[in-house]
């Protein structure tokens, strides 16, 4: 993302190396013209919130866009239209005509998210994604730019992700997603078969490749074309056209890679990529993979551009319906898409820069949504993250990130600004610089310095210093004869406030160099500026110290055979100093370095390796030392590689007039260039047989006849490498030293014994100092451990004393509750016995009742049997009774006398018999 956004989103780490940024400009696409007025530029923006979390993130991006626009004199007119599932619910189609018309008539389109929808009654999937495909086709976009850079290394715990900065250029309208024929059919075996076709025309490949080459040209000049040419004919054509087009871009390094290998390399070493161009389906997959390598898919924006018409800007994440409306979404991808809208769609670089810097500062302050959250950061929701970025946009100024070392240290500019003042760009000047050993590799960059006019010369008050300044200054025009030690002594009173210094060459300025200095606070910077501005370097010369505040430092390129950039240091790790951290030095004379180290060890106070180390000074050849250590190095060359900052004045090759890689004949003084240039110094030897030549850069003498330096070499017993050793000639009898070398074994033994003695003495000294250091820190650790244990004990006692009454109260309450439950249980047991007795009595009573009932039934059955027997003999009895009635007298029956049951039965039987007779 760094190349596309001109910023790296990384944790603040200091010190390390310079930030590597490329020169940026808008993409090679048509920029929509705004409806301008004398006061403001006006743009029409179509907002397509879409589905799921889309409305949440688009709303936040809209607020950020408005805030950045208002600060840069831009006015936006927004029109919100439905698309995807929202449009299906509203009008039944994923892309209404009104939506596409609004998009075509606008200056740019900002899309939220489109996701899965539902199944209809016929089990045919209604795809909201079709709305996005139709929108892309309607806007005629064909190039999709997806930048990827590291978000936060702590979220990955992987060193491989450090420094990732790549851009994926994806073809958007062709390939397998749109190829014909396609579909699902049934084969001759009755089995369903699905098929899609990969189709690419030559003009489609050519136009996307041109976009990729132009993009790579504005970045680091490296383009990797990803295909599958070993299997697919479409990829064979792709590789053929891209390779042919490379001839038109000789400044871009083109490589090819199969997509499976590219996917593996993205995980193994993503830093190797600068710009990747690939087809539709490969780009879709690889860009999503790159997003997770660098942190989260919720961080990556994208821009879909065409030759004409508005661009489509959208985050690459989906609609995430599972978290929609829960304030859990990450709005940064949509916010950064709005920044790409400003940069690539409208050409408003400054407003885009405000948004990018605001996102960077918010992340450096530790704000994290759930997808990128890690221990030690602040977990926030979608709304709070958006509010923080919107608030920071108001505080940002374009190009406010001040960098000396490779990891970024963002210093927000002052909040206050005076109405009517000129912009920062009007108060600054651009100075090109370079550093590094030209024989190995050079790094180039630009410094944005405040001009002399930005500071009032009438007063030394800080109120007259430039608005937007940082704790970073540049000392311009330091004479070459001032060594690193001389400059450290010059500003010695401020060494304890200096975090780091870096020595660079100003392009086009000979015999002078510049030093970038970063301080621990703005107050120290201002005091240093006011004290040394215009001060002479020494009383014998007219040269004065010219100081300028530095707004921004950027790297623009690197050239060399090897990458000698120093590795990034961790947030708390001090840079490696070859002196006090005991690094092995190579290519340096052991005896000379041993003496220097002995002096440096005494002055560096190794009893406290981590204290009072002072700032870090990076030499012209990109090697870093503590200022207190380099102050004891008397030479102007680098203690590690011996590169000398004091280059010969006005020395040029006598043949080709080049000023690089020069050699001077020690016999006749003729200056010529080396074999890595025109080789004229060697030609001079062949013509004159003057075999000794002095290398002006390192002051070493080369013997053409022996094809080696004339200095003697020995093998270091510490690392086994060859290092220089001063030559020792034999003494003649008269005491004068002869020029003949002694090859006797005794001389070699004496020299080796001296070297071994010095090395042994140094090792013993270092071992003793390290042992003292070990004891000191062990004592500190023991003290800390004892203090910690005491604090833990006190805290535990305090916590126990506070918790004990509460626990006792709780225990009493629990005991009372227990007693209550025991009483209740006892009562329940007693009630159980009572009820058991009652139930037993009721069961016995019921048995008796049943028995009495059975007896009664039995008795009634016997009576019924007798009754039936009487009924059978009823006729004979009726005749005798009638006779008795006729002969006798009938006695009246009292009305109060009711017949018994048996009599009623008999009476009824007689009546029945009479009825039968009658």
C-alpha cells in the first residue's frame, strides 16, 4: 500500500534505517474535471452502500471525505443509490437503471459491500454480485489496483511481513469470470457437468499490461507478470504480449512467475514483489492472500479505473452479514478507498494525503478494530475508529511524516494555523541527496526543507519558527575536512539530546556534505537551531553552520549489486554499534582497530552498556555507531569499510574526465579511472609499466604486476578473514630501515605473537567488562525481584485484610442458611412420618369398607335368589290365597303401616300374576 498511498502503516520503531518511498503521481488515467468556482472545487460523488456492513463503513468514509475536502477547498455533492441485495429488496433487480445512470454522471463512485442474498421459490440463487459486474461493465472499468502494505507486525508475529509494499494490478473484465461458453449440462452418462471458459483477447492483455508498466515505473521499477503459461494457452498469449510490451519500458524490470509459485512466494518472501500484474481470477485470489499477509482484509482498498469516465472505489472485503449493525466492522479499507478516490479519481493529492496520514496516526496511537487487534492496543468499534480518523484529518498536513530511519516516526503537525499564511509547500524547498559507497551501492532521496524565509531573522523566539516543523534539522554544507569526530565535538553540548544523525551527500555539491539530526524533543531542536544557526565551525575559517528545519525525508531509489540496507530494529532494541556491542570488524587492520577499540572502550564506559550511549551517527556509507564511540575515531574514513568522506578535490580521469573510481600513478602522478569505469589507469600501466597506482578513495596502493594491493595480509584468528597488516621491513646494520621484506619464520612468529597478544589483551578486557556488566545487571535483577516480591506480599496482605471481613460475613450468612435448611429438613421428615401413619389408616379403612360392601353384595345376591325362587312358585300360592280371601274376612290395613321390602315384592308378584290372569 505504501507506493499507492505514499505511506507505510507500521508500528513506530526508532531508530532504524531511512524509509524507502518512491516518487508518486496520479495514475495514468483521465481525471474528471470538477465544476470549479473561485472559492471551491465541486465534485459529484455517487455512494453505493450495498449490503451488510456496507452502509456503516460508507457512512464513516463519507464523513472523512467531507472533512478532508473542506480543509482543501473541496465541496462534494453526494447521491446515495441502492445496489446488490438492498436493490433486490427494493426493486427486485441487483442494479437499478437509476443507480447506473447516477454512477455514469458522477465524478467518482464509492461502493461499500455486496454479499449473498437468498434463495427464491424455484431454488434459483439470486446473486447480488451480478449488480457489481453490471456496474463495472457500465462504467467500462478494466484495471483494478489493490495496494498491500504491512499494517501491524505484532498481529502476525512474522519478520517476513516487515517492509511489505506491493501493488496488485488485476485485469477486471475478461478471463474465466466472463468467458463463453459457460454453464451446467448433462453428459451422455447422465452426470451433471459444470464448465467455464478462460478467454482473453490481445487488446485486453495489452491495455492492462500498459497500466501495470506505468504503475511499476512510478514505484520501484519492478514488474512481475503472473500466469499459468505451462498449462493454459490463454496464459501463453498473456506472457507473449507482456514480454513484447516490455521493450517499450526499458526502465522497468520484468519477470514472469507461475501463479502457484507466486502464491507460495507471497507467503515465503512478499518483500520481493513491487508490482504484480495478472488476470482476473488470479488477481482476485492473490490480492486477498496479500491482504492477510499484511494484516487483515479489512484494511485493503481498491480502485477500478477506465480510460474515461468515473472510477469505482471499494474495499475488497465482503458484506459480512454476521457482524452487520454490531459496530464490529473495520472502516479503514473504505476510508482508504475514499483516499484513492481523491488521488486516482479526482487528482486531489493533498486531500488524499490527509486521510492516509490520519489513518497512519490512528494506527500508531494503538487504535484497533477486532480484526487487527493485538495485546497492548486499544480495541475500538467501527464508529469510534471512524471518529478518531475524522478527528485526525483536521490535524494532518500533507507530507507531515518526518523520517530519518527506515521505520517511520510520525509527528503530527501543530494544530493551530494562521489564516492567510502561505501553505507548507510555499515555505519549503526540495534538496536531493545520496548516501552509500558508490562502489557497492548508493541510495538516493529527497529532503523537504523549510526555506530561510520561513524563519524570522529579527527574533530568536520560537514563535517565529516555522509552523509545522518537526524535531528534525539538516546542517547543510559541512566542509569535507570535518571528520565525524570533529562534528560530534562541534555540537557536543547537545549530544545527550540527539537521537540520531545521518551523513548524506547533496547532489551537485562538491567538497561538502550534510547531516540530518533528529532530537528527543521539539524544545531541544529549537534551542539547537537558535544556538548554532550562523555559527562558525571554527574560528580560523569563514564557513558557518547553515541550519534548516526538515519537514520530510524520502528515499527515491537504490542502485548497487547488493542490498546493504541495515535491518530494521525492534521497538526497544538499540542499533548495533560495532564498538561497544563487540561486533567483529572486517576489512580493517586488527592492530589499528584494537588500539582504537581500547580507547573507545574507556570513553564509552562499558560498565553501563545501556546507559549514556548518546545518539546514533550513520556514516556516509550507511554504517551506524554511537556518537560517543565515533568521537574517538581520528580518521575521516568509516571504521568498518574504510570508505572516506574526504574525496580528492577536482580529481578527474585524464582521458574520460570521470570523477568516479579514480587511481593515481605513484610514479608520474597520472590520474585514470579503474577497471569498473573506462580502465584508463590500467592502460597507463600497460603503456608505461608504472605498476604502482594509488586508489584515491581508500588511499591504498595497487601493484599491477603482482595483481594485488601492496599491503600485507594476514588471516584473522577471530573470524578467519584476511585483513591488512602494516608491513615490517628488516633493519640494516647501520640502523636504517631497508625496503626489503623479511620472510624469515622468526619475523612472522614475532608479528603473530604481537597480534595474538593484542587480541588476547582485548578479549580479556572485554570479558572482564562484560563480567562486571553481568554482575551489575544480576544485582539489579535481584533488587527488582526482591522489591517485586515485597510488593506482591504487601499487596496480598492488603487484599487479604480487605477481603477477609467480606468472606467472614459471607460465611456467617451461609451458615445461617445451612441451619435454616437443616431445620426445614427435620420438619419435613416429621411430617413425612405423620402422613405415612394417616395414609396407613386410610388404607385399612378403605379395605374394611370394601369388605363390608362385598358382604352386602353377597347377601343381596342370596336374597335375590330366594326371591326368584318364590316367584317361580307364585301361581299355586295365588290360588290358595284367593280361596282364603273368598272364605275369610279381609282385614283393613292401616295407612301408616308400610309394607316391608319382602311384602312389597310379594305384592308386586301377586299383582303381576293377576295381570297375567286377566
